[in-house]
């Protein structure tokens, strides 16, 4: 899944999506198709395909005045965390039931690397390994529906997670919360895994700054 090659259209989509979600393009900004073509060094076709997909995801809006960046609003953010509170705990519970020893080792590696980078105060790598830890749980839940639902929700809050991972106290707490989730999953304790994940998502929500 993670090693497949992706098309130019997919690369353009991922680049634009990331730039919107990390704030390179601000909410309300009007984008110009030809400038995007020039900035990305590609033809108009992959840009148009990416814009269409981003419009379907409600990150862009195309109208007579141009391509408007919608991004993620404060209300969107609250809604995303409410959904995650209800769904992500279930994914952790399913992971606890279904995870293999090989998958457990992969999850432990992500946790150990997050802890290592937290000690180094390396915000960029903390953020990456935090995301990887969650994405692995979505995958190891064994449910394509959980994975396809939770992955885009997690990606949409990445801009707002920046300040959180740069806070050393919160970064350390997050590692401890992930440790509790990991231990519950390793013990195949679905109820404890669900409770630990819900607590973690609630704490993350409480530390988000819009």
C-alpha cells in the first residue's frame, strides 16, 4: 500500500492537498490555474484533475471568480474531532482483536521512533510518526471503511497539530497516551484499547489551537 507508484495527477493532488492543509494556501485565497501550472511545473490536465478532486473533498470551491481555498474551518475542526471520538476508538478496538505479531512490531517501531524524536524535540518527525502510529491502527483494524473514513479526517487536522507537537509537554504526553494504546492492543484488550484511544483523541482536541 505504501510502496506503490503514483501517477502525476495523484502527485499534484497530494501536493495541493498538503499545501492547503498546512496553510501554504490560506482560507479564502483565490488560486489561478495557470499560476498553479507554473508553480508545479506540470500541464493543465493534472492540475484540473486535482482541483476537481479537492473540490469534491470540500477543500476548494470553483466558481466564476476563480478557485477559492476553503481549507478547514473552526467548525470543520470541531466536527472532525467529534467524528474521531466516536470512530477512532472503535478502530483501536478492532485492531486489538485482529492485529498480528508482525503488525504489532510495526506499531511498536512507530511508537519508539515517536518517543525518540520527542526526546530530541524534533517537531517535524514527531508529527510524522504520530500520524504513522494512527494510520497503522486504522490499517490493522482490518476495516477498509475505518481506514478510508479516518485517514482523510486525520490528514485534515495536520495544520492545527503543528503547535501541539512543538509543545514538549504535550508531545511527551502524546507518547505516553500512545504507549497506553499500544499496550492495550498488544494485550488484545479491545475495551481498554478503545478507552485509551478515546482519551487520547479527547486530549488532542483539548490542545488544538485554531
